[in-house]
C-alpha cells in the first residue's frame, strides 16, 4: 500500500477548464480500489476544499503543512498569532502590496485585491478561485473566531514583492508563483515551521509508516519539499520548471491526463476492465 499525496491547483483542478479532469477522478478511484490511501496536500486552507468535494480521500494537508487531518481527526494545526502577521501586512500595504489572509473558517481579501479580481473577466483563474463560499472581505475576519495559517501578497510590481521578501526572509518562507502576464504577481508567505513535506511526515508518523511508502504529485514551488522528500516525487507536465531537478518523474500536463498517467506509470491503479 502507498500513501498518495495530491496537490489541488494545477494537479487535480484544471483552472484552464475550471474543473477536475474525468481522468483524474478515475485515477483516484482506481488507486483507492487498489488499496492505496489518497490525501489532499494543498497550499489552500482547510476551508477551501470545495473543488475536491466529489473526490473520496483519506485525509488532508492544508495551508502548505500548517494543518493535517486524518479522516475527521485533526492531528496538527499551527496558526500564526495576529501580533505576528498583522504588522507585516500593514507594512506591505504601505509599500503598495495587497494581501489575502487564509484561515480555518474563511479566506479574507483586502479590498484592493478583491476589487482587482472582481473586475477580471470570467475564466480568470483568480476570479474563479475567489468565488468560493468561504471567501470574504478582510473586515469579516474576527480574532478569536478564526485563526490565520498563512497569507498571500499581491502586487503589479514584482520588484516590490522581492524587496518585501528581502526584509522579512529571516522570519517567513516566501514561495513565488509562476509568472503570469494575465494576473498580478503573488507570493505565499508561510511560517518557517511548516511545509507540505512536514505535514506528510506527521501523517506518516500517525500511521507509523515510512516516508518511503509515500507518493507526491504537484506542480508548483510549494510542492518542492514533498516532491524531494517523498518516496516517489512526480511533477505535472504543466508544472513550474524549477521543480524539474527534484522530480523522479515528469508526467503529462493536467489537461492531457497527467495525474492518471502518473499513477498508471507507477502501477498504482487497479486494472480497468477490457
């Protein structure tokens, strides 16, 4: 039995078509029928799983490792104290960057970034992403009623984000997205304590199993540690080129059945009837 950890965006969920490919649904189904366990392993917070609600899975790593759940049991949770993140985002606002807070109960968008995505046309990946039911304006965040796992910074000026990273890099991990001319530049800002591989280790410790039994599939830089440290690390064909040196295998693009083909390549699927 293998423990298979799947990223969502760009791996399971195709933002170009705003859906999960049928082949990905089938691959997950056949892998579970073969006796393997399936885990969602995402940078999204735990309240942002609407896109995978129709997939059967055994647990979740969310917020890039700040949250881990097996079944309905939360086995790890590490929130950022308000006094830690608030001065940072206020500084970033002063420099012209906008932000999104990601918590257990909701995602909270600063008004500038919310207006930006509201003005984008249908089909824009950011606009579609932030249409989910748990997305609110930043004024809806109430300390004590929710906790913040991570935040993201957005700006039209990439150099501005690089300057901010230079100032705070000793306190946080900054994970940049692939450049996209159609959208603002953005970075995920994570605690130094967490990453996806760390979340996977916590789940494997829970099962008293080795990391050698793990398979990770992802496409972006916040997948780097899990692709590097899992027993098998797979990069999607549409993935960030910076992942290539760490991947054991590069599969096809998400729109070309990449997830299904990756699982099939490693013999992780129950054979389909002829």
